[in-house]
C-alpha cells in the first residue's frame, strides 16, 4: 500500500445503510453489496427499471402542442412583455419522469444474532470491479461481468449453512406490486426466480438466479432454498424487464451454460470480465504523493481528513471506477446505476441541464470511451422523441433535447411555470459537445454525431427567424436553467447559454458538413455578442435591461467558458475577465454538489486555481461522500447522488491539463495543496496521450501523439508553438514557476 495510490477502498464493518454499500456494475446491471456476515445482502439494479406511473391515457407524457402559439409569444416578448412565456403552456400539471428503482436483494442468511466482527473486512477493488467480504473463515466475492452481463457472487467457507432467497422488500417498495416466487432444485443446486409486476400495467421484471453448490445438501425452503454443510456457493443473477411473461427457465439455462468451463467457473468468469474492465480502468492514474499511513486507512477514516491528498487520490480513483461501472446501456443517472430505495430523489432521472453533463465531463480526457459510447447510444435512442419536441413546441425541423428523461422517453413533458424546461433549446448541443470532444481526441468523426449535428442545425435554421432592433437574431423564448432574471419571467430572450449553444452547434455542424458550411456560418454570425452588465460581469441574459440573479446553483451563462472554448483567457481575455467577475458574484444557491463542482470547472478554464480549490474544498469539507465513496447531492450526506463522485476527476484533470485541437495548457490552475504528483494516460483533443509529472521545482510532460499536429503550448512561462509528429514521443519540460 505504500508504493502508490490505493485503487480501492475498505471498511472494518458492514454497511449499516444501503448508501454505504460498495458498488459494482457493468453499465447494465448494478449491485450494492452491504457485507453483513449474518445477513449477506446484495441489492440488484438494472438501468431499464423505471416504474410506470402514467396519467390518464398518457397525454401528459407527450410534448405540449404549442407551435401555433409561438409567434404570438415571440411578439409579446419582443415588445417588452417579460412574462409572456409563462402563458406558453397547455396548462398541464407538473409531471415527473418515470422513477428509477431497485429490483430486489439477493439475501443469504447464515444464522440469527449479532456476529462478533473481530477480523471483519469488506473491500472493493477498483481495477477488478470486485467486492470482497471476509469474516470468520468465510468470504463473499461479488462482481458484475462486462463480458457476460451477469452478477456473480461466490461464497466460500467451512460448513456453510444458509437460507437463500430473492427478496423484493426494499424501502418504499409499493404494497400493490404483484410478486411471484419460483424455486426448483437442479443438478448444480437450484434455480430461483422472482417476478414483479407493476400495478395497472402489463410491464414487469423478472430476476433469475442460478445457484451452484459444492458439498453439503440443498433443499427447498420457500420462497428460496436452504443449503447446509456446503463449502462453496456460486450465484449467477440477471434481471429482465418485459411485457407479458418472461421464460425464467430459458434464462436459467442460459445462466447454467456459463458454469460450463475448463476451470473454476468464478475464476473463468472473472478473467473474461477483467479483459474489459481492468483495461479501461487502468488507462489513467493520479498519484498525489499521498501519505502512506493515510493511504492505508479505510475510506470512512479518510473522509474524516477532508484535506488529505490520499483522500483526493482515492476519490479520483473511485470516481473513474463508478463512472465506468455505471456507463454501458446508458450513461449514469442521477444515482449512477444504483439505488436501494424505491423513492429515488428527482426520479433518479437523467438530468440533462447540468448533472449528466458534469458527470461525463472527464470521459474523453480520462480515456473512458466506454462512457462516451454509452452517451452516444443514449442520444441515438432518444432522437425520434427529440424530433417530436422540435415539431410540437417550436414548429421546427430537427431536434430539441429534454431537460429530464427516464431513458425510455425523450419527450419534453417535465415542466411547469417555475421551471419551463420545455423552452430550453441548448440541451442537444451540450450533450453533443462530449461526443465532438471524443471525435477530436481520437481523430475520426463518428457518422452518428455528424447526423445529429445536422439535425440540430436544421432546428436552428427554422427557429432563429426573429431579429431585434440592433439587427441581430434573437433567441426567443429563451431559458437559462434553472434561473430567472430579477425583473422578468422564467422564459425571456437571449439567455447567454442559448446564444453560446446555437453558435457552437452551427459552427460545429458546418465543420462536419462542408456542403452546408457557408449557410450555417452565416446564420451563426448573425447571433448577438454576449453582454457585460453594470457589475462588469458576463450577463446571464444578453437582452438589454434584464437584471441578473446571482445566488443560484446553476452557472448556465458560463457555458461559453466550460465546456465550450468560446470564451478563454487566451483568445478572448476581456470576455474571460467578465466571466471571472460573473463567477465571483455567483452565490452557491442551495449548496448542491453539482453547483460547487461546476464552479470549479469554470474556474479552472479561467486559470483560477484558488477558486478551484475553494469550490473543491466546499465539497470535501461539507461531508458529501458516503463510506462507499459514492456522493450526496447536499452536505451531510443528504440525498444519494452521483454528481460529485463522477465530476471530481474532471475537476482535478482540468486543473492540471487542458487541451483543445490546437492548444495544450499544462498546470493552468495549480492547486496549492497539490505541490507534486503524476497524472498518467490522459488523452488530448489533438490526438496525443499525455503523462504529467510536477514538483515545486518544475516537471515534465511526455506526449505520445497519434497524429501530426502543430499546437500552442501554454505554461506559466507563457505560450510557444509545439510541433508533434505521429508516433514520436515528445518530452516537454515545465518551468518551476508553474507550481
């Protein structure tokens, strides 16, 4: 443990709450492992499990048909009626998206009574994705296979005697669920099934567990089985969401086929999983020269030392691990891939006006194309509904992304007067920014990304038709999530985010589609510039007379700074100073983790290491992390939420390395508490891998370019051109002044 960062975490006691359970996942199935030696529970989740709660006929699950009213609302807003957009609705009630929920818990009860925990240890290894609980000569190991899409648990020990069942009774599970259990004995041991049907719906989900027992005897003990005198029990579990009935026996046969190997089944399944998981996890590492004694501590003890470098090392490693583990079929939800409660805050949705965007911010630089691929697949699956949003609300071609989605529906139906999210038009550009970054990083344009960019451009060509008295185009109505002007309604004109997104989308679509380039660039050039207000700050609304509301968790108006490169200290120093002033004036709102770390990401782009450290410190000091190293939305571990866990690696990377297709900034926002360290395996947007080492006396960056490029290198010594040749390693010294 003294040789470098610890790629895992451990605890000397079981998880008393599901929030502290160690996590495994393959981007489809998830597992929360509590590690109780007497009542060994593994909560099973799946990305597709969202609870139906349709209104009558589902009419409020479609975007509102408002296109016919759009010209009148635009006229009223342009004439000075700053509350006109509050009438741009079909008067429906606020409707949340379908809530994400857990499936069930796999439960192994060994005996009654509290155990002596002497010698107890539970741990999770990030490089393998495997949790292990050891106590009194017994071990329980769990992982979720990326290769075989199955939850694998292996229990070994002396004279294992236990009751095994699939138990749907998790916190806030509805009493109206229709539940059926199945258990049959097999040659290997047993086949268990659990079918759960939602009330008033033809939707259901079925869990299937194959049980392979070595030694002892197995007998039926409804709703599960009793095992006595065994020395190992292997469990293989899957969840299926379906309509009608699922064929549990067929799924059982498929799982039993995984037991047929030349060697121990657990080891064979783990080896296949590691070929995918370990390869991805080990691409990037961060070593901050943490104290060896602190590195040896359990996570809960590290969290009690919030300013230690060993904690930052472990949170960085845990963040990459959890992000990788929750990205597959979909990118991460508000809770990643996990929940132990049916009453999940904000429906456990995909929230696209900051949260998902922040969580996936490190995917390109931190070499996790698996997460980018999950995001790309998510976008592709939503496109038909995004087209409906554009037509229904705006009468336009192209696509408009919703602000919230359950993963099944991409329709804009979650909105209200106070949160008119159906007016927000910047969402598609924000999601596509991560995909464009990926294309730049790896040097090939994904035709799927090109196709969506074309449709975003179609939307702007149809929507951007109104002009203001200055002759510039006007984005009207316009919405800055989730804020409002101090002297206007919720939807007004020319939100800074909408202007930045429209410009970026049009210029990027022009680069991907040369046949349309002249027309799209000409349209982008007609958009108005950003406005600097009387406080010297970049205004959240560029429309004259609209007053800023500063105390708010969202920083949508600084979208041009991060994640875009529209406003930078290098090319637009005056606007960058106005953005810095806007950040300085911004209050924390409701003290949410995503607000603090969004603040840190923008500060890093503005080369303000002190402000990055302050924002990061508010999260570290605020008790935002559970013992699992998954995070909370609010201080004091209030509301389980993946924003901080998944975003923290991006903050540290941005403070140390920033890249654009023609630029590399090394230590752009150095953190005083991190005087030395090593960051290896980073990917840049000009197609080079990068290893960075820094000390108080300087350091080096080793670049391994995949393609030839000329870039500008920025360090504390200033700017200089740097020529890179494909396949030729380049070592760049860092001056001492970068500390």
